[in-house]
C-alpha cells in the first residue's frame, strides 16, 4: 500500500512512509478570542497538509486514521465526548466527505469516547481556506443537541479560528477544541494530557 501522504513510497505502520512520518511537525496550542482553547496535533505543512488535503478534497477517509493518531495526545484529561464541527452541506455534497466527522470518528474509536453530533451547519458559506488575505465567509452553526460537560470540539484545520469560535458560540459555554493541523506559524507547545479548562 502506498503512503497516504506522498503516495510515492510504501506505507509503514500508520499508513505513512518513514520520510513522511519524520516530516510531521508538532502543532501546539493557542487560545482564540472568545476563550476557545485549541490544541493541534501538527503544523499545516508537508505530510500533515497532504493528509488533510487527501481527506478534505480527495475523500480519502483513511487519512483520518493517520491524523487521529497524533490528535490523541492533544485530548485534554477528562474528555467525555467528541463533537465534530461539520462541513457546510454543499461542500459535503461536493466532496463526499466531512473531514471533522471522519477525524472525530477515528478518535472516538481509538479512545472509546462517544461521538455527539451536536451542530447543524449552514447550507453554504464563502470558502474559508486560502491565502490569509483572501475574503473569508463567516461560518454559521445551529445547536441541535446538548453536548455533555467535558466534550471536546474536533475539526481538521485551524487558521483564523472563526469556524471554531462560531461552533463554540452556537453551543454556548467554555470549549476545548482539537484539530489535526494549525496554520499558525508559532503556536505554544501544549502539555499532553493536561486539563483544558
């Protein structure tokens, strides 16, 4: 089986070749305006970026398991459930995969935590990905069920943090979020297993 990131070399354990495994750079943590604490497994570059793109735009759900392996350490102590931040419906229809749901599902299986579909996304909003100067739409969510205390938000990438802030605002309360990657250049390191709030 070829490497899930580069597709050039045979995959070793975890679906990645040795070179791509070595290319994964740690992500870190940061607190967004509004108080959401975000912990990211990897920096959004190289092999990690390729895995996110294969998942997000190529519909390769197997990439979620490879990314989720690194996200396990980002989970705060006492996490009780995982709440994916869903993709806008038209993008889900276009690409056929919801990256946050796939990542949260892989994490739920690995950590034996319940998956709580607590958010309903808008049908569409302007694309969030792209250069920092590009116009970005504001995501909208509606809470459809209550998440248990200690639940953690899950998303694929954090850039400006607007998506996670919108999700947290829809649900109310204080939130910790974990993402596969962070596009921020120099996030602070996090202490694996530390409580989030």
